[in-house]
């Protein structure tokens, strides 16, 4: 059954891993992260599911509690594809579609591995994220590329989950309605993963089921918040964001 949300203006990234979070909702604006962030900032949306780094730049936003796109270990859809030894890596191409994953790559390579790596769009080694990463994974492996799963690297180094995206609420938006609507949609989505997998025609059903039901985690609990705080701390320490800020949850 579809639940119409005429009083709420919601935006969501159009990726496979977000489908369980908008299950049963209609009227959701689907767009790339940059345009969703622009619409949210301009007040054209009340709430949007966007990469978490957007929150670090907007002290007026709040996070919808209990819901996120996260991983605790291998994520499979955020990885660095490279040839040769990782220790010899000198240039990498970030993905302009997601500042969060590009900054996670920077943390993994420069902080965890202590590599002096230049970020250049024409580099052979490249960061892939989301649906394109899932679609390209088998081809890269068949061609002999090495794949560095950034979710796995983060978890091994910190012992914490990594939060890629969350619902961000703009100031003045109807918080209680957004929270109830989005938490209910998540509950429906968790119960509908088999249905989503059967309806997906770009990927094998078994793969979708294991990806959405295993690799991706949708909770935003105490451990995820600790991981989010640690990511923010590392970014601020190395000057990649201006400063740390308190994690403000909508209520």
C-alpha cells in the first residue's frame, strides 16, 4: 500500500541502497546528492536523504533519529579500484558524486595507510560508489584490478560502523511528522527486502537480497553515532572540514 505524504517535501538519492528507506512513500523527489542538498538548503525540501558530510557544513540541520545508510564491515558498493601494490599508489580519482565517500577514501589512504596520494580526475586508480560500483565490480575483478572496500577498511581500523547517508531535516520543517513518516517507511522497507530484490532488474535477486539485507545496515544507533563522531573528528583534525559540531537529533 502506498502512503502519500502531501504535507512533507522529501528528497532521496535514486540508488538501490536507499529503496528500503522510501518503501511505500509517494511523492518523494529522487535526485543526485548535490541537487538534493541544494533543494534542502533553499527550503524546497523539508528533509532529504543525503551523504552525511552535508551535515558537517550545516549547523542548522538536524538528523532524523534511528535511520541511516551504514555498514559494519564490507559494504561492497564503495571501493577503490587500483592496479599493483597499494603502497605504490600515488594518484587516485575521487568520485564527484559523493563527498562523503571521497573523504572516507582520503581518511583510509592518508590516515590509516599513511600514503601520500594525489587526487586527480584522470588517475587510473578510481573510487567507485553506489550502483555503478555494484555494476562494475565483477568486470574489475575479471580484469585483475585490486578492490579496496572502504567500509571494511574503516571497520578494521576503528571497530565502528560507518554512516554514509542520513535523513537531514531543515530548520522549521515539521520534525515529528518527518520522523514518524521516515521511521515507518524504514520498518516497511526492512520487511520488504525480498520484494525489492524480486523487482530489481539490474542485479541478480540473490545479490540484492544479501546486499540490502546484510552489507547495508539501516539503523542509526549508539554505535553508528560513535562512528559518525569519529569520522567527523578525523576530518576536523586533518583540516578537511572546518570544525566538529554536536550531533543534533531531531525530536
